[in-house]
C-alpha cells in the first residue's frame, strides 16, 4: 500500500511498526459546537482509511481526540453561563449523534484533553528538565531554536518562520517562534494544578501527550485536516521528538478542505453547514459518496448541485441492489451453472481493480468508478434466468466494495413491520388533513391483510389478527 506522506512530500510504501497492525491518531474536533460538513469530510476520510486497513487485514488502533479546553471552549462556556466541562459533555454527545448518523465507526479511544492533565503536566516538566522549554511567570514556552528539525513537516526554514513571527512579538518569549505549552490561569478561566501555578495546557501539547500515552512513542500514522500542518502538527513533532528522541509518526496524512465558493468552510467565517443540517435532507450514503468522490488530497467545493448529483449516483447503485434483491424472490434456479461460475470469476477483476486503486494512496474516487463498472457488468449479465447463488454473490460483492467506504450496506426491502408503521403514519396524516376517505381506505386495506388498528389516547396501536 502506498501513502502520501506530508513529511517527505511523496507517496511511500506503507510499512507498519508492527506486522499487520496500524496505530493511528487523528486530530478531532473542538467540542464547543456542532461539527460542520468540512470537519465531517476529515472524519469520513480517516474513517474510510481505517476501514480500508481493516478490509486489508490490519488491526487498527484508532485514536481521535476531543479538544475540550481552549479559548473557544472558555469563551463559549462564559457566554452561555455554563462550565467548560458541561459544554464539552454536551457537544461530545452531539458529536456521537452526528458521527453515528454519518456511519463513522467509533474510535478505539476518544481521549479528552482534560482527562490527561497529570500526564500533560509531566510532559511539560520533562521538556523543561531537558532544556526544551522554559517558564515565564506561570506560562511555559517551547524553545523552537533548540529543536533543529523545526519546520521540516511544513517545509519552511526557521529564518523565514522567525521573520513571519516577528510581526507579533511577545517580549516574554526568548524567540518569536516559541509557542506556549502551558498557559497560566486568567480571570474567568478554569485552571489545573501545576508546578507553575494554576493553568491549562496549550493545544498542541494535548495531542502529543495523548498520542504517546495511548499509542506509544512512535506511531504509524498521524492525521488531520491540512490546516493543521502548521503550526499544530509542526509543534506536536517538536514537543514529542524533543521529549523521546524518537520519530513521533512515520506517516503524516492531511485531507484537503471543503470549500464554499472556493473559500475554506469554517466556523469563524460563518460560511458553514452543520453535518446535522445536511443529514436532515440527505442520507449518510449520499454524503459519504460526495466526500469520497474526490481524492482526499483534493479540495472539494461544496454545493447543493454536488449533493444532488451524489444522490442520483447513489440511487443508481441502489437500483441495482433493489433489482438483485427482488430477483432473489423470483428466480427458481438455486445453484450456479458452469457458465455462471465463469462469469462470477470474471467479476473478481472489479475487486482487483478496486484494491489496486485504494492501495494507491486511498484513491476513493477511482474506487467508486470500479463499483460503477461492477454495477454495469451485473446489470447486463444477471437476470431472471440467473441462479440464486449467482445473484447472492453479485450482491455480496457490491456490499463488499461499499464496506470500506462505509456505504451500500442498506437493504432496499422494507420489513412488513416498517411497511405497516408507514401506512399507520399515512393514515394519521390523512386524518390530520381531514381526508377521512383516505384514512378509511388505509384502515380497510390493513384490515384485509389481517391488521387491525386501535385508536388509543397514547396513539394508534396495531395488532395482527
Ligand atoms: P476543529 O474542530 O476546527 O479543530 O476541526 C476538527 C477537524 O476538522 C480538524 O482535523 C480540521 O483540520 C478539520 N477541518 C476543519 N475545517 C475543515 C474544512 N473546511 N474542510 C476539511 N476539514 C476541516
Ligand atoms: Zn492534534
């Protein structure tokens, strides 16, 4: 498998630290609000990459953090008259609701920064002991000059970075590029005990510390949106490698932005759509299809037209799934014939192509093309004269290739129970509209099928006679 490694700006063969295992850390959301569909892309992309590793037989330990203490958290909690803790609890719950709806698998661990305070304080203390950090009046800064590889990830040299940083000089720092690893408590802010007085961690140290604690000194993959390359990931590398003297992550992966009118979607620009809003109107399959129809390193300009076109594409695939599911009820032949065996073998070429494309830096856009090639092939070759076994195999292959993308797992058949619930709901709607004729018609239809309705104060109940 090949992965584009931001550290070296090229595609590299993936070699795990431990055979068949992947240790992966993805920078997660700051939990002060609902996440938007731009954040959603990053979560969907790395969820897909994780699923694909699993599909290829790797065991993945997948860590995605919650940033539950920073300026935005504090400001929002103060504005709402609540605590940072309560705000974090609330939006972590909302995160899970939306992530589950987007069919994003739960991480192996979702650490919260505030639950790692003792470890963070130790981390900072050790950096000071080693001479990589220094304290000024309760604040602790990382000394970038001491870390000679500073700037490697973002491909910048330290002189340019320093020139840029001089615009915003803070007299207390030894060097303009130095950044805070610990911040002293200000009025109206929560604080945690430390050798430097009450305070809170800087953002970058949280990830360095939690990744080390949960996954070890060196991890396979560290990932996030491309806005995190500098300074967040650059600073994480500096802190972690200064402390351990070992490489922090072997592969750095960054997914491109979701834009609106060619500008990055972001909370601060107020040009965002929440995942929840979009989920109200479109199914997870459609949203994932849209996000995965571009390569993850390509920017994606979000629009309603794109969503509509994704919806039409997903429907085309589900039409084939529906056709196969219906054929299963109709066909007589049970087992595959010799001709069919040859045909089924030939379907493997689509799987091979799909794997080749996904192995090439997770090219989901081309992998989707393989799924369409498979669909076309199935549409022309499977019919009412096919065997149940062949139809089942074709259906399984569609679902197999949809699996790593987190799509195409639904059945188009609705259960009898769901169908009855739907009819009951339609009847309620008809009654609300005073359309008594339609309401009675639905009741009679159900009666003919042996279902009787009972109107109770708690709502409509139904039972089978
Ligand atoms: P935040 O909650 O802003 O810290 O972001 C959470 C994750 O979403 C990070 O990995 C960001 O890099 C990523 N992200 C933020 N905005 C976008 C965007 N417009 N497109 C894609 N990813 C984004
Ligand atoms: Zn991070």
